């Protein structure tokens, strides 16, 4: 009789999967700009010690790292990344060769080669050096550089995004100066080689090129399905300019407006006029459309706005930053003693582009929130629960002081 009772009890015992899940109350609000999103200040800004931003931007010269062939000195990069992360922020870096008013940032050993010949010209009314893109060593070097850089920093949480390109400011144009394809600007065959090289080099770090790269006069990208499928994001260096709908938006369209679903979209507020900068974050923007409206239309994750503290209080900069990128809401939370089931919705305007995981009592879901599209939801089962389970969103790609918050109003 006793053994029969034991058998009956075992037969009716509920497993963890069969235990009923109870609704868990949860209230939370996103009150801070989220990591890897928002308005961006330069790393040398006097205003960057603030929680109104999560990102800082810096140009960097290739010659800051390399002067002799294959000899890499990362001290300049480390100094910037460490300073930025100490402020609780992450970096966006853009390496360049050509900058108006400066000599090129080509490593010294290449400049010393007897058959390497740079061009001296005028850009932005300033004497400017232009690289010799006919030389094979410069082509070899720039590919090696990104291989070495990715090998060192691809998974570094101090680095959020990399921007790259050629021409003035690495923005994929020489609109003012001696533009000669294959001489002062790389030929299309090498550009194709370079872009494919980057696609195979950066495994984790999102890398972006200018939307100006669709210009058929300078680039092989426009209409090239193979290149358009490569995993690059885009940045727009004159966002909200007066002629944006006529000149910039067609470039976004040619790059595929759905690209944001897999790679980040960003840029910089227009410097075409002083008015563009002064009113970038005004209620109706500089030309009748608010930043928030435009950010949503182009699914912006970040926007460089280094001059904005001159024109707007930090509260407004923070408000604009909160309108960028991803934003998570917990729409359901159920648990029993052994497990939890959580549903997360992305109520933002873009995905998160790094791995992030819903966790209960520190136990992470096996699937990531990475690339969860705006307006979409995902449900996760996690083998941890209890009467008062603690829910967080965790990521290995954060610097100290950063957290991924969420909205919730579950009763």
C-alpha cells in the first residue's frame, strides 16, 4: 500500500515545465540615454562629463599608430579609449588620411618611398595634402591596418562604432580639391577590395561608411548588389541640412533604407550654415522638421552634435538622445519556482547592434536581443525564477557605469 502511494505521488508530481507560471509585477522606466545611442560629443569637448550622452567621437590619424612598416603603436588609441570609458561613455573612432589644411596622415615610411608621390592642393581654402593612391604599399597598408585594429579592438567594450572611408575627413568625397580617381582617391577596383576586406575583418564591431559613397563618379557601390549586401552601416555628415530631401535622402535610399535592420545609421548635424547648427534641436529643427521626426524616419542610433551645448541645455540634448536607437519594454513577466518567461518589445526606432540578454537572478537567456527590430517582440524562457525574481538586461559590451534599462508597468 505504501509503495503504491509513492508511485501515485511520483506520477502526479509536477515538473518545472508543468508548474503554473504566476504573473510577476514589475515597474521600471528608462530615464537615461541608452548605451551606444544618442547625441555624440567629441572626446575633447568641455561638456562631455555628463550623463546626457553615452558616446564620444574622435578623428584619428593612421600615422598616429604607424610610422614604420608593420610596427603598430596603440598608445594614442588607448589614451582616448581609456579617457572616454572613465567618463562612462563609449567611443566612435574615424581614421582619416586627408583633412583640409593638414598634410596627409600617411605613415612616414610610405612617404619616404622614392616612387610615392603625394599631391599638394587647396581644400576649404587651405593648403592640403592628398595621398598617392596609385601606390601599392598604401593600399596594402590600409588593409593591414584594419586587420590589426580589429584584431585588437573588435570586442573591446570601450569601442562602440568605427567609421571609415576615403577623401576629405574620410567622408567619401573630394568636393573641393584635386579629385583624381586612382591618384588622390582610390580606384573603384581597390575600393571593392577594401570593402570586402573590412566585411571579413570586423566580426563584432559595427563599421560604417558615408552615404556619399553611392556617388557613381567616385565609388563602385551604387547598384552593386554584392557590395550593398556587405555588413556596413551608414553615416550622414550633413543631417538636417536644407537640401537633405533633395540631395542626401536619395543616397540613403540607394544604400537601402532597410539597412538599419542589421547595421547602424548615424551621422552629424549639418554645418552648411550657422543656422543649421543653432537650430538642429529646436522644436521644428532648422528647416521645419524636428530632429525626433527625422531620426525616426532614418532610424538613427547616434548623431554627432558637438556644438549643441552652445545652443541647447543638457536636458534638451538628453531628451534628443533618448529618442535615438533602441528602447526595450517588458510586456510580460511570468515565473514559477524554477523558471521565468519574459516578453520584450523594442519600442525604439532602431535595433541594438551588440549582444544583450534578458536575465533573471543573473541567469541569462540563451538568445540575444541583438537586432530585435522596432515594433517587434521576443519571448524568452530562462531557467531561474522564484517568488521575487530580479530581471535585468545584461551585455558584455558596456563600460563601468553603463546599464541597459527598460520600461515596464506590470501589475
